[in-house]
């Protein structure tokens, strides 16, 4: 399992945003609803600890790094910060996808590095599909 998404909006993972709004995403809504509360205005909370047995060590490290950097901030401070990122564009009430390529360019990755990352993601998606159906 890799931490990834097809689209980012706002910048929020589009699937996560849909789940927050209670919209089905593939077959994830029942599992989401088991662990995440229904939305109360712009807030959701953890209902039960989901465990971490499905996460690899690298994913656990990423989660810890993100929490160390942003866990102490108010959610609206995080939103303000993400809206200052160069890849974010004001959607004026709608949604504008942010490509992973734009994110990688804005963190200084070369076209060659981006191509390598894209190829690795394709290989991992293929293996994930082959192994997990």
C-alpha cells in the first residue's frame, strides 16, 4: 500500500474530501465510517484507532513527520499554509485538480526525476493490482 491519490483539491486528496462529505468512493465509505465521525461543519474526528498493521515503515515515518510538522496547528492554519503553496490556485468555489507532477516540480524535482517517480508509481500500481486483485 502506498500513500497516493489520483487528484488533490484545495489541496486535499479528492477521495478523502468526498469521504468527509459522506460521498461513496469505490467501496471505502463503510470502512471510513467505522473509524471517522460524520462531518460537523468542517471537522471530522477519529472514532476508533484503525491500527497500523497495513502500513509499511516508510508510511509510518511519513505520517510521523507530517504530524510533527503540522499536528500542533489549527486546521485553518494548515489550510492557510497549503493555500500559499505555488501549485495551489484559487478555485473560486469549485475544484481545480493539482497534478502530482506540479507538486514535484515545485519541490525542485527535475523532469528526469519526475519521470522516474512516475514509472515507479506505475510499477507499484501494477504490482498492487496483480497481488491484491
